[in-house]
């Protein structure tokens, strides 16, 4: 789901894993555009470990069931790893659908900027079809979501634990849902894409220039009912989030 086009942000831990598994420009590109990628890119960039054609899945399932039907042995994990590797195939069948590999140079150049405005400016300087298409995508999605997502990636990269990141994302999500002045773009995105399906959202504010740093900061501010995870000491986690700008 292209979350920025819905007036939201990539959640469920995405702001934690993306800056760790991808280069900064690649993480920025995927998070801001919501571009869908295929197996070739997933394997190439280490987001997936194995690939096999869909019609091989029943055979893989059968092999795994047979290998794990008896008592669990200390070598079970190696057996499973060997089975997965034996079914693994190069994802060349989806190479023609590649987005990241084909356009890696453009992405690394344009999305290395530290601000959304800088990314837009870099894309405006390019003349490739990919850069023009990407620029068009960014101009259609929520300006607020773009700025909040980019800041979320920066802070997520500095979170010490996944629990810290999920607490941050919970704050962001709740603010997207409850903000009323102006009303959150999330409601307009849902209306435009999922309800009326006119694909003509009226974002508020309508431009990047009107999304102030103060507005972005409100999405990361402490809330009354913080998310507290069982494996975290709530007081130390809240103190860490509140006392330092991640």
C-alpha cells in the first residue's frame, strides 16, 4: 500500500528496518513513493533470502513437513535451511520488473537529500522517464505524509530498539488519526482512494512549503496513552523518547 498516497506513513516497524537493510536513498525512495517491488529486487537487496516459483510451493511445503514431522533435533534448523536452499532459484524471471536495480543510480542520486524539498529538486534536475514519473508521484501524495515519513526514517534509524521505534510509530499513527486542526490527511486519503475512489485528494496543507517543522514535530510528541511493550521498561523507554530528539 502506498501509505503516503493514503495520507499515512509506512508503519509496523518499517521505519526501523528500512534504514537498516537499505541504503538511505533506497529507504527514502520506497518509503516516500510506496513503489511496489518484485522478487528480483527483494533478493538482490537482501530483503528476501530465497525465491522459488509459485508452482513449487506445494513441493517445498511437503519437504518441510516431512523433515519436521519427527522429534525436534538440534540439527533441525540446518535441515530446514538446506531444504530452503535446495528450492531456491535465481529470481531472473522477475528481472524485467525490476525497479530498484534498473534505476539504482537515479535513486541513489536523487533520494540522498536530507529534505523532501531537496529530493524534489534533484528529480527536477533529471531528464529520465523514471525521474519524471517519480516526481509526478511525489506531487500527488500527501505533503504532510512525505515530510513526516522522512523524519520518521531518520528517527527510526536512531532508535536503539524495535520497541522504541514502535512506540514512536504509535505516536505517529495516533496523531494521523486524531489530528483535527487542520484535519489529518489520512481521512482525505481514505475518502479519495477507498470510499469515493475519485483519486483526487485535497491535501491540507496542499504544498510542501506549507508543512512547517512545527507541524511535523507534533507527530512525534509524547501522548497520554503511550504504547508500552512487555519487553521494555516503560519508564526508561518513555524517558528516553521524551528527553532526546531521536
